[in-house]
C-alpha cells in the first residue's frame, strides 16, 4: 500500500517536473525555469503539488508571472487538485545553477552566459555570443532586466546582452 | 533567549516578545530606507542624464523596492499588518528611515519644473549604498536566520549598484571643474545627514543584544573606513565626521519631504488598496 502510494507520488512528481520544462523564464523566453536552475523542489502529496522556486533576483518583477504560469501548467496534470508555489532563498540561486546546455541556448539567443565558478574579485570578461571575440566592452551594467547587462562587440560590431554573474 | 541566540523562523521569534519587538524595529529601518530611496530614484525616470542611465537607475530602484518588499513581508509574518499596507498606509511618524533618503531630488516637483541635482543623486546613492553594504554584511551573521539568508541574496544584487555609482563618482571627480564643484557640493549636502545612517534607533540596545546586527559604532567605523578609501582613490578630499540632521528619522521625526513622498506614492494605493502595485 505505502509503496504504491510512493510510486504514484514519484510518477506525479516526474510528470510535474516534465511539464515545468515548458514554463519559460518570462525575461528569457528560450530557457525554461528548470534549465535556469530555479526549480528547487517539486513535491506531491494527496493531489497537492508544492513547488519551491529560487528567484534569480529578489525584486524580479516577473515572479508573479512565473507563479501564475507554474500554477496554470501543473493544474493540468491528472490527479493534481491544487498548486502551491513558494519562493525560497535557501539555497540562494547563483548563476552556476544554469544548466550547461542552456548556456548554449542563451548564446544562440544573443545573450552571453555568465562565467562559471565566478569568485569575488574575479574580473568579468565576456566573449561575444555571435563571434566569440573577447574584444568586447561593457556599455551598461543594467540592461532592460536587472539580471542582464548591455555590451558591445568591437570585433563584429554587434551590441549584445550578458547575464550578470550572481555568486 | 540569551545573548547567543539563533532564531530559525518567525514562530520562534514570536515566542519572545522582546526579541520580536527588536526584530520589527530593525526591519522597519531596513525596509523604509530602501523603500523611500527607491521612490526618490523612481522620480528620476525620464530625467537622468541619458537613456542608458534612465534604464540603469530604474533597474536599481526596482531592486531596492524588491528588497523593501521582502522586509515588509517579514513584518507581515510577524503579525504587524499586510506588507502592502505597511508600505503605503502608514503615517510619516511611523517611518524609521534615515532623513538622508527622504530629501527631495532637488528643486521643483516631478510634474512641475523639476530641477533635480544629479551630483546629489550620485553621492546620496553611493554613500547610502556603501552603508547598506556594511549593514548587509553584518546581517549575514544575524541571529534571525531568515534575515541572514535574504541578506546574502541582496548582497549579490547590491554589489552591482556599488559598481555603477563608483563609475559615476570617478567620472565626475575627474571631469570638468564645474562637474567637480557640483560633486563637492553634493558631498557637502549628503554629509549634513549621513551620520544618522548607522543609528539603530531607540531600541538599539536590544537589537544588538539579541545579535540581530552589529553595534552602531562598529557599523559606522567600517562604513566610514570604506568610504574614506573610495574618496581617496577618486582624489576627493575627506569631508570629516558626517553630521546628523535636526530631525531624527530613526525615531520617527521627519521633514516635510517625507510627507510629500508618501502622499504621492500612496495616492493610487489609497484609492484602491486591492489593486496590485
Ligand atoms: Zn562579436
């Protein structure tokens, strides 16, 4: 009996996680919240799914949209009667949580991924997502979203955005 | 609860009334400082020196607003009222922000012939930011675990604000004579109020005794040492000990400027408190 229930829970949790692959970060529409490393936990109990989300930025205006998108997606899962989304700060989201293959997707979208394993005091060298040149300059630390900066490639002469290292 | 407390969650905090009171007093200071300065920042929209700065400034104001909301949320969890109401519906006398953050951006009103002072904006944001940095670093060791956690997250964002203002300070310090003069006037004006930042208000003893944050003197020394270093590197002369304003914002005494800010920012909210802001 107990084992059955656990298996059912597990499969529901797996389905929910699979569904969350379709929920994008509203500010970076090519990347899912799972790939961003923002989904910390998915737990199902008696038809109620609880999702713990790690915000990338405390004041991110997209948090409410994410919550709504997650709820709308998971309520479609068979056997799920309620969705509870909680934002948690332990562990803290860092840019190292972004999935490796998602970093390539970012590049194809024209956004330079953040450096891996960044430490305080490291200099932030950004290579161009279009031509890979390191001959780039920071134009504005703050882009249209707090998590992004605006740079300019002096090699291929393209402006581009980069995700800030959060560490 | 003795001196070496660690409080894991809000339920534990509420078990000791004195602790909960000290925590609430500190949270109001943290929240109100960021909330009011973020409001002043948002008043620069469309008025900053160029479009890129407009984007950057509103982005930073949004971060700070987000930080304030987190602290108001913690106050809500302590049972002190709804977070939105705490931000929008309190009278000026209930605010615990330092006077520095409430001062107007300059002459005129946002909708009526604004002659805002960009040099003052830079110095105020940077000097406050340097204090906030020291405060957040100290909060990493706070006895209140949720506050330590959120402070760590805030630090990751805040360091970019400091980098931004650093660039401006250097630029103005090494620019034309006129720009340099404006910067020095800005520093002098900020310095009249800056000494109040490190005040922890009337419940300071309990706030420190419960290990919520380091003592006023320690915070002040760290902050001044960092600021002195930065001024020196920018080639600016050190203005000496910062002054304190006549009104004590941490005690709920405020200038007419705060009243004006609150009236404006809560105007919409008071009409329809259910709407999302
Ligand atoms: Zn390029």
